[in-house]
C-alpha cells in the first residue's frame, strides 16, 4: 500500500477546478483504498480547515463544498503523529507537517509547490506527475462507469460528468432527496445526467445563471 500526503493547495485546486488533475489525484487515492492510504495529522487537518475557510473559497460560494470535502478526507484518512525533523529549514513553516507526515510514513507528498520542500528522502510530486506515476502502476484515475453512489459529493459528480460545480452542487442536492424518497443509495450515470438537466432547467426558469 502506498501512503499519500496531500498538500492543502491540492484541496483548494480541487474545489476551484473539479475537473482538473488535482481532483483526479484525490479521487485516485479515495477510490483505491486497497492501493492507497491517505495520511493526515492534526496539524494537517487544522491547515485544511484554515485555508478552506478563507475568501478564495467563501467568496466563490464553495464553503459548504469545502466542509464536505474536509469531512470526507477526515473520515477516510489515517491520522498519525509524525516526528519532527528539526534539522530541515523550510521556506514556509506551514509546510512542515506535510513533509514530516510523508517522511514518517515513507509516503508520497503531492503538492503544487514542490520546490518549497527541502529534500528529505521522500518523493514529492505535482498532480500531473502523481497521475503519471499511478498510471504506470495500473492504478490510474478512471471515471465512474457503474452505478454511482448517491452519497457522492459535488466535486465527484463534476469530475465524473464534466459539468460546472454549480450544476454539480444542485444535482447533488436533488440526488440526495431522490435517495430519501426512493430508499435507494445508487443511481446510474444516466439518472445523474437527468438530475443535472433538471437542475439546469429549474435555474433557467427562475432566471439564475446557468
């Protein structure tokens, strides 16, 4: 199993661009629990919450989505207590918990800012590099083809279908309501597409930008 540490900038990029490589990194890890182990520490979780509560997220109306994403990460990740590496000098002290977690678990650190981390004998990859690595191991990202769980959060829907985050968030709410009404926890991709189309039509009828 490969331990993976995700830098905060990857989570932020996932929220801002849910069809991008950063979202694919996250879903590659989350959808392959037998191959990948997402690792966090209490300091990492604090950093996630702090940054995802800032204006870059809140002013875009993504706070609810950010909270859901952090809750998802917290529910599946292994929380560790890494050892400090006092001899290393960091350009930004807030990067310390991420490298310490990667070193402690001999894991891979995925970050936009790979140059910010001093070398400590671990692999530090950008999103595209991580996807290439996983593809070479036969563990690459694949879109959801079978029945899709209704508990999918919006960025997963956006990633699987290619729609905007606004469409995905509206569809997610409709899908959840449908699951409550029908008592089923699965929907096919076609059913999800239908919910997205309905959400778009309702917003257009009420004069909301599509």
